[in-house]
C-alpha cells in the first residue's frame, strides 16, 4: 500500500495475522458456530506530531487498534466479509 497524499508526514501501523474467533458467513449454518479468522490491518495516520515530539503519547497505540479489531470480529456478525 502507498501512503495517502495529504501533504503531512504519513505513518502506517501494520498488524499482520491478527487472530480472533467470530460467527460470520453467508449461511445460518456458518454463523451458528464460532470459527477462527485472521485479519491484516493497515492504519494510516498523520505522524507529524509524534515525529516532532518523539513522544509515545502522540502516536497511535497499535495494541488498542488490535484489541478494537479483534472486538469487531468477536462481537459482531457479518454475512459478507
């Protein structure tokens, strides 16, 4: 993937092979039984503030991002993925 063209310092957090269990699928049978899913995340953000400050609190928390994504997989149900 390429960085978005918005004129600011672009940062990207990549989370690969995030695994969570969820109930998804096109049929009722697929959604009836929890199954493992694997997700890849690419989160682009404006990195100007963390680049200038070198402060952890100015950047994106990739742990919180992973928890949020896993919560979507585990806590919701979709027919189409």
